[in-house]
C-alpha cells in the first residue's frame, strides 16, 4: 500500500447529522450520498442503524444505491453489530464501525453500573473484552472492520494501547483515535498517534484513523498532525458540520494537503472540483449556514475587497491566492437558464450541480422550473438548488398542504393574514393579525390547526443572483426537546415562511407518528452510549 | 517582563473591516472599540489613517475616547506615519504600526517600478532602508512602534532576519510576522519564529508578534505554534472576521490558552466573560453571520443534541464540555424586559450587554423600546441588540427616510407595494409590482428614486426568543466595485427589508459624496500597498 495515500472517511450523514436541528430526511441523505460519491470519498458513514428504524433505513437505502464503501456505526454489542450488517449487506463494499469508551471520565460516567465491574480497572477489562468480541463478531460479516476508542484524547496511553491492540488482534483493519471533546493540541495529539505506533505491537496490521472536533478551532490542525505522525485515514464532514463547534472540515483537510504537497507529501483521491457542490448541498439541506469567512467554501473565500488587495491582484494573480476557485468547483461563469432552456438544458445543469434525478423526478422539477421561469426571467444555479431542495422534500409524506395565503401590511395597517390549509380531505381556513406579516401568517396557521409550537429559529436565505431573488426560509420548531426543521421556497418571503412553517409541522407530525409506531423497537436513550 | 504573558492585538476594526461588505460607520466602530476595552484587549488597531478621511476620523475618535493602547497602520512612508500620529495623538497610549512587503513575489509585484531598484536584491535593500526610516520617524512621535514584514510566510529566512533586525535597530519594540496568504502549516510557521529568535541578534529588544490568516483553517494553530516558539503578541479579530477566510479568531486563541494551561502555560489578560457580547456586537454591526458550528461563539458551541450526548451530560457535566458557557459570557438565564422595566431597567441591561449610551442616546433608545413593547410583550437581549444597532445607524446622516409602506400579496394577488420616501424636503411616492412582497417594495423604491443598483445579497436574521420575533434584514448593494450595507429592523420582515434597502442607499450616497469631497486628498489605489 502506498504510504502517502490518505483515506477520507466522511461522516456528514452520521456525526454531522447530530448537529442540532440538522436532521435530514431519506431523500436528502441519498442526494448527499450521491454527491459524496462524486466527490470520491473513500468511505461514507451513512448512519447508526440500531438507533432507530429511520437510521437503519438510511443506511440500507444508501447501501442499495451508492457505490462507495458504506459504513454503519455500532456500539460494542452484538445487537448493534448485527443491525449494522443487516442495513449494510446490500452494499457492494461495506464496513462495520464499532466503538467503546476508553477515558476514565467516560467509563465512570457511562459504565457506572456494577455489571461492568466495580473498580475502574475492572471496568477497563470489561471494555477490552466487549471491544474484542464486537470486532470478532463484525468480522464474521465482513473483513472491513473499524474500531474507535471514544474519547481517546483523554485516555492514558497505556490503556489506550491495550484496547487498540486487542481490537486489531480481533481483526480490526482500521483503528480510529478521536478527540471527542475537541480539547487537544496538535503536538499533543500527534504525539499520541506516534506513541501508539510505537507501543501497539500489531499496529502495522491496521490503518490508523483520526477524528477531531473543533471546539478550540484546532480540528484541522490536529488531523494534519495525526497524519504527520502516522495516521492514514481522516474522519471529517462537509462544512465541518457536527455537534457543538463541529468536526474537522473535509474541504479544509483536503485542500491543505493539496496546496502544500511541497511541505507534507500526502494525497487523497478527492475530486476537489466537487467540493463546492457538496458544500452547497449540505448547507442547503441541513439549513446550517456557512459563514462568509469560512475557509475554502465561504462566500468570501476567494473575494478581495480592499484596494490594496485588488491592486496586488491586478499585478500578479499569485500574490494572494493559494488555490484557485475553479479547483474547488466555484463556477467561473454564471450559467443562466430560462424558459427556453428546455428539459434537456435543465437536466444537464442539474447533473453538473451534483443532483441525480430520474425521469419522473425530472418531470416534476421541470414543471416547478417552468412556473418559476414565469416569474423570473433568469434562473441561476442557486434557484435550481432551491428547487431541488423543495423537490426532495415534497417526496416525504405531507399531512398539511398550503392551499391559499393572503396578507396585507403597511404603515397604517395591522398586519393581517388569511391562510387555508388542506389536511387529508379537509380544508382548514383562518385569519389572524400579528406584529408583522410573517407573525400574522404563523398565527393564522396555529389558529387553523389549533396548535402552538415553540418557534426555535427562523432563517431566510436569498438567492443573490439577479433581481428577482428566490427566498429560502428555514423554520425550526421545538417540541419535547426535539427540533423539527421545515424549509420553504418562493419568490415571496412571506409565502416561503408560511411553507417552511407548514413543512416543519409536517416533519414534526411524521416524527411523532413514527415514534408511536416504533415505541417497542427503538432502543431507549439510556442504553445508547456516546458515538465518537 | 513576565515571559508567559501573551498580548492580544485586536485588528477587528482594521483588518477585520476589510471583509467584503463589512464597512462600519464611526458610531459602530466606537461601540465596538468600547466593547474591546471591556474585553481588556491589549491593543486596538483602529484603522489606517492615511487611506481616507473616514479612516483617519475613526482612529482619532477612538483615540479620544477609549483607554487602551490604540494603534494606527502606516505604510513605510513619512506621509503615512505622520497621518497615523496626527490621528492617534490624543490617545492616552498609542502605537504606530508600520509595514513593508518582504516576499519576492510581493516585492516584484508591488515595487515593480525601477525607482525602487532594478534587481530583486536592489529592491530588497530599498525596502530595508524604507523600513528603517519609517520606524525611526515613528519613534520621534512615540516609543511604542510596531513593524510588520508583510507576507513573511513566503519570505526567505535570511532576508527576513535582516529586515527585522534593521527595524529593531531603528527602534521597533514589536515585530510582527504575518502569514498573509494563510498558506503556512503550524510546524513550518513555528520553525520560522524559532529561527528568527536565533538569527536576529537584537531580537530580545522587541516582542515577536504573529498575524495569521485562515485560508486552510490553520490560523489559530499557526498562532499557537508561534507562541510556543517565542511569539508573545497575537494579532486577531473577533469572530475571525477579515478578508477571504478571515483572521485568527480572538476567542479561539484566548480560550485555547485558557483551557489548556496544563499543556502550554501562557495567559492573556482578556476578560473572557465579555467574549459573547463582543461576538454578537461585531456580527450584528458587520452583518457577517457566525455559523452555528463556530468554535466558542457559534449558536451550537455549547449545545448537545443527540440522545447520546445528552445522556452523557446528565451523568457528569465534565463529560463533553471543556469550557463553560458562563466563562465566555453566554447568558445563563434569559433576562426579559417589558414596558414595566422602565428607563433604568433598560439602561442597566444595555450596560450589561456592553453598550455605552449617554443620556440623549438613552432617551432615543428608550422611546424605540417603548414602541417595541407596544407590539411585543417580552423584550429579549437580542431585541435590545437590534435596537442599539438601529440606534447607532440613525446617527449617521440620512438622505432618504422611509415615510410610508403598504403591501398586498397572496395566492391570487400580484404582489404590489406602495412606498413613500422623504428626501431632503421632498416626498417621493410610487407603487410597483414584483415577484414577491420584498421585490415589489424594492421596485417601488427604485421607481421613486429613479435608480437601479445591483443587489448583491439579502439576509434576514430573526430574534429567536419568543413568538413575536424582531427581524433584522441586511441588504448589500454594489456600485462600481464597492459594496454598501444597509440594515433594517422591524417586527415585520417586509418593513425591515425596505428600511435596510433604503439605508444601503443612504450609505452609498454618503460614500459617493465623501469620495467627491476627498478626490484630492485620498491616496490613489495604486500607491496603497497591501496591509498585513
């Protein structure tokens, strides 16, 4: 095996999806998975099959459709490993990824129960046994087994080495060292990897992987330090999405390695021109915005404003850029479509933007495209992304459908909205006032449906190309500690807001319905331990 | 001098302000400067005085009012250094910060003209002389002089050492080593600092400073590596704002040092509980959003969603957090104000949020507060921040003022808006349709004012606390390569959008007016070289 090759393990759909409010439906996950395949990642971690039927289903559908190594997460328990196998087995190539907690603080916290042992060292023994057994069991299903030592960043080296050695002995072909808290510094983390390489006798039988979190802004630096000290797989996410301050950004790691080959000679197989599409798709579907000053994929990543910079730019393009926009897939020229572009023009551009649509889906999108073309002459990439986002959502079962909306507002007018919603075969119609247009609409919806959710957040994104921008609104509502996201698009922000709110309510309804159906099947929260 | 002390040099108002669309007016800069003083930064770089009268004015006003070391930027030319002195001289303590380009690529690019020398080595000599002279001249005004070697990251060590040594010999007390392209890796950058410490004979007479950019996501790691190798000043910005992927984030560096004292024993004098207020103020005034997964100050930085994390949280708070929300100033409890809170309740809370208001300003804000309290019962911190943002803007000269707005939209209604604007003593009134409510308003404004700017972006932020959210809209328009930002707030997003658009037009008008007035005074772009 080429020793300069770095494997990219993308966990956008598993660890990334754990971001608050980021839950994706199956269609969104499939689109993202297909884009990750275009990006040419080495492994797609598609979910945590045992944790819920929706997770199981996502891993299974992605295994059915996407030709990349698909991984499923599993605690170190037979039930988890078996569930992962069942979800993954239709994949051409798959990996079972099992994990155990190894730090004192996690062990005492999560394995407090005496059945794991009375003292810390007894519990540590139990964990080694559990890890060994889980890996061995996974090996009966596949040769490709990964083992993670959760919270390795705070695990002492001796014990960590024992656990890793046991996992490799049982057959793990990849061993993953996460910095779960995002607490570690690059030199410290690199040293840990180097020490493991030295101490673990059978380390050459496995690939060392790293998985870093960004709580101190060091996720990428820690990952690179891991590579420099012997790691050959990096677990990361698009846009660095993930819990708290997120995971290491795939795009930052990949481009850092690419632009500084002169310094550290490692390479990935990533098709970097697909980075931009992947980034846009993930931020669009999750609703997690990418700030303008985000490395590689932020709006300003390639923009120069001050006269000073511009002056430098004019004289010599090398002056301030270290990578080109084209190399990460930022479109050089705006492609503008219109009514005249036809189905073929539309479908070509959709493919270029990373979407996979079959005939039936294309017909629906084309209809939405024509409706939009009636309103705005020029249709840009961002409009298409929004149409696709909307399309993907429409496939999910919708309890409530917006039939009619009407709003009046003004300086001397109390904002007043009238809403009509179709629910199964009934029509629910109401009017309400509010302190603003959107508030009036939301009040009318709540009056019509007789509900009162807690509004957690409301974001509007607008297509910035051209005068008649499409508005994309993301609404998050909260119920019993769960957050539901709804997205609406329209050339009118009031209509987009209303559609978004209704979709959030639909998602909430679907979740609760599923929860009732699955009450016996879902593993209780107290039994699910921390993923890496 | 205590060798573990790290000095924090904040350049939010200079380098940060160079972010596209981030231009701040004088009142916003003053508010931010006061907050930076509360944060207890060591130096505030307030601007680049020679570059325009607005920049000069900002540095002067901040020097008048804020009791922290105030720095002004200057190229290595007498005219710049003198301008910096003139702007800074009223400060209790001030620093003149002068710079020269040192990399081959910058030298050949910007000092192409033969008057700087014919060959690269001749030009290099010229630059040493210019740097020496500029520092010496600055020393006639103050003892506190900083010298930066622009693009040091790509400058060979020998020449860099010569330039630095010359600057220190001429009297520079701080020497700054930037990574202008954001291209460097931590070990490489740290090595450069260590080598300078060894080679530059008089290095002990100055403090070494670092200034890193985030193009590969390594700004913080590079800054920390600099510290570990001898740097004792870090230049950084709030939220990491700055051109392209931005600067090193002040909050990430400060908290990394604070939480890992066990590993690297350095400290700053930053009052970390002021971080949150500073972050909110900067993102609000610049309109540059902070993504949810931003370290330290992102919305999700302290949020846990998956059952797994929550389970860990319940058993032992130490499990996943490495710093507490309170330590960075995230409010533990929501403070809710209302009509009954009175002027005193309002002014107390404003002070707690980091704002400084005099009696006259308080009266105006209190009036807006009461107007808002009529519409929404509960007023949260976010509402107050928005009122303050609006307040600060109102102080600037406004050519256009929104007098009246009226909008109708609906499923079977063509969105139609009527707008009336007051301009000087005239009233301009028009109606227009659009493909949505906001588009109709913008069309009506453009018809009334007979203009057609290019809309660059449109963002809506909503207060998420409580049902009746305030909407904050940020509109950016573009004219002749310049971007102008406008912000509007209202409980109605249509009204907020309209106010924002008008404010952007006001800012554009003010800029163009100033440009005409200053045509003779402003240094031409071709002469202003790259700031660090």
